[in-house]
C-alpha cells in the first residue's frame, strides 16, 4: 500500500488517500471468497464447493469486493496515519472507496485532527484568593449540628411544636375521593423540615397524640401533573409527638463525639477543621481561576468530537461511582440511568467537559513549550504515588494505564504546577467590567436590521 495524497483543511480536518496494489487487492478478494464460499449454493455443485470463477460469473466480479475492501480498510487507515504523521482524534470516516481499472483499491479517509494550540500568558497570572477567618457563629452552628445528631427523641405529653418529630397516619382526598400516593401509616415527620408540601407541617402544630384532624392543602402549580394547583383534604391521625433531648455542651459531650477530653479542646478542633476547609476551598477556587484565565488567553479551536468523548468519559465515571461498568453502556443507556436527556446534558455536563478538554490542551501545550520531559526516576515515583492512591500495585498501574499515558499525565501535572507556582494571588476581587452603551442606530440602519 502507498499514501497517494493528503489534504489538510481548516477546522481540524484532513483527508488522505491510500491505495493498495493489485496483488494486495487480489489476495483480499481471494480471502473473502474462502470466507464466504461455505454459505454459497450454486446448482451443480455441493454447497461450499463452487469455484470462485463460477460464483463471480453468476453474481458478478464485484461479489466479493465489499468484504475485501472491509478487510483492507483498517490496514490502509493505519498506514495513512503513520505516513501523514497526523494526530487523529475520534473515529475516521471513509469518504470514498474506489476499485480502479487496474484492480487496485483506493480509500479516502476523512479525519478530525488534534487541534493546534497558540499559548497566551500562562505565567504570572493574577487571580483573587479569598482569605477569611471562620466566625464564632460558624463554629457554634457546626457544634449545634453535631449536638442535634446526638439528641435523644423522647415522647412528650403536649401539643406538637415546630422542631418536634411526629408519627402520623394520613389520607388525602381530591373531590372527596382518595388519590394515589396520598396515604401512609406510621409516617415519621420532623415539623419544620419542609419535607411535605407548603402548609402541611404548619397545620400539625398544636395537635396532641390521639387527636384527629382534617387539613386543607393546595398543591403548588409545579407539582405532579395530576395534582398541580389542586385543592385537597388530608385526614390526619396524630399517633405520637416526640421532642429532642439535646446533650449538654460539656466535657462529656466532647468525649462522646470526639477524641478530646474537654469541650474547649473539641471546640478548638472544630474551628481548626472549618478553617482548613475554608482555606482549601479558597485555594481551590484561586487555582481554578488561574487555569481559567490561562485557557482564555490561549487560542484553540476544540473539535466537537473531543468534547463529546469527554462527556461520555464523565458519564462513565459517574456510572462507576454507582458500581456499574459504564464502559459497556451506550450514551443513551447512561442518560437513562441518570434520568437525563440531551438537553439536560448540554447544561449540566457538557460545559464542564469542554472546560476539562481545554485544560488538558493547555497543559499539554505548556509541557511542550517548556520542554517538560519526566525522567525515569520521576515517572517511577509518580507510578508509585498513583498506585498508593488507588490501592493497587505499581506494576498493575503501569500495565493498566500504560507507561506512555502515565508519562503524559505526569508532564501535564508538572505543567500545572509551573502555572500555579508562578501565579500571583491578589487580595481584592476583580471588579466587573462596565458595559459601554451601544450607540443608537440610525433609522435606516435600524430598518435594515429589522428587515
């Protein structure tokens, strides 16, 4: 086979043509005959025993061409990619295939190529890094949350109040008839939690154990279609009223919920933990902003196929978090699994996928520009670190990911470190740019625009 020509086009597109010689095509046709002859019946011959010339005479010389071309296409594509040195993304498309008069076959492949990146500023980028001190109120709120989780629920002989947990039976009626999903027995409900439709929990306040009551509820307009905006009646039976008994905030509480012996030590640890969480979040936000600015500064036309591949990768990773093998699932199956469609995908997943692709392109371009080439020692350390993070053996990590991939990942990581280490943190957020008022159109221009 030989590469006949290659045409590099705009928008990360290329077309190249590869031709086989007559001997290669004949060999492929003969192989197609041998593969298919067992299923061919020709009168006068036992099934599978008809000579090739007889079959071609009956069905035409092209009868085995398609199978022959299908067999040759992968080899032709691989040779074309190697000879052109194109970096192809996504699946190739066969634009044209033609058998010549000389009984050679020519394949034209239409491919999407890896985009060219023109870097902008990526060193010394300025971005706002927030700095905040955790407030006493935040510490108290965190401790109150832990205290609430450790409360004991005790039955009380008094009317229900907001914050109590009640045990109820309820049955809903629409126009005097019970409706589906509107009935339960022994349902536990924390008053004030907002678990039920507006107005439901509030009307249970003041009821005591053993009391029954009808309450009027109008469902919201955005509720389920069969009940949206409908006025219904719920018959309520109050079985029990329970109130939380909160533990005292003392040394015993600290010992029960932490490793500390005193409440003051525990409170100091809570403050430290909240401060670290806030600092980590601020640092993460700062780094994200630096990378976003570096991506905005570069020039690149990202092929749609790369974004779609990243979307599929995200969906499969989500599936893996639920213990499912997303690799064996189509996008339609994955969307059904998550209760999504292409519209929700466009808003919830695709923007993040596009940003991730741009970040990867940025880091690869920076690694190339800075001649970042991880040596064997650094690669070995990275493989060990990855193995420890995944709870696997180093050799298993190398075998699963491949050393080339791991080397590229390490180069991108070092490029990321270079960008972030040179970034400059500012203590003031950027002010939004003022929008300039557009000049009013002349009447004629306005009429043209409307037209």
